[in-house]
């Protein structure tokens, strides 16, 4: 479980997604992120709504944004369009995969041209887990999951991409993993691993 923790992070809503992912894949707990307010003019602030069906509750207090794990109603097939928030794709899709939730995510036109081909990076992890994905130029779809995930037997590539690295970290709640070149997080969130150490 994640003990109640307060993390002082830069007020970048796309960074919140990785902590939503971490809570969703943990067995419980809560996080307080000071400085985040509602409403926000950042499109990525939709992240708290995107993670609600995945078991993450949120509220705004005088201390900031409080994220908490809640009991999940088993969701059906979830549909997302991230055309306006493509930076949320890695943590959101990794959470959907690890929680074995059938989904379709569209609006991913820009992902193949980021620091790496982020659609291919997601497919690579899915393949390592024994999950079959349907991928296109702008979408990822998953309809079925194996009864058990395949064991991850090799170090995971971060592909010199900060968002890939941060989205892979919460897999450690379910599997022993090793990340190659974890320092790539320096690009957008240099304190990520220090904050991660507070969490675990």
C-alpha cells in the first residue's frame, strides 16, 4: 500500500498521470500534490477524470490535489480520445493493460513522432506480458487478456523517452523489473525517482 504521502512536484498536469497510475496499480493509499487547483487551463488536467473508472478518486483541498485509491466498479470496454492530451497516453494505457481492462484509445496521431515511437513502446511491453494489441497510426485497442501475464524476464527499454520511463515504474508494484537508462526522466521531471522512493 502507498502510505499517505505529500509530493511537491512542478505544477504540470501531465506529471500527475504517473502518480494516478502508481496509485491505481498499488493496493491502496493516497497522495497529496500541492499547488494544483480546479479549474485549470491545462488540457492535461482531464487526467483525474480519465483515471476515475480505473479506481482513482480525487478532491481539491487547501493543501492541493488529493488522489486516493477507491473500490472500482468493474468497467466495461473503455473508450478514450487523447487528441488534445497525448502526453497522458503512456501512463493511462499502461494502467489499462495492467488492470486487464478492455479499451480503445484514439487520437494518438503524434505518438509515433515523439522522443521514440510511443505506440511501439507500449506494444513492446504488452508483448512481453503476453498481451495482444491492435495498433494503428493513431489508436491502440485491446479486447482480450491472458489469464496470467507472462513473467518479464529481461530489462525494459526506456527508449531514451522520459514518459516511457515514468510509465514503466509502477509495473514494479506487480513484477520485479529493471529499467534501462532510468535517468531519461531528467528531461521533464528530474526529481521523479526521489519522489518514487518516497512512495515505495
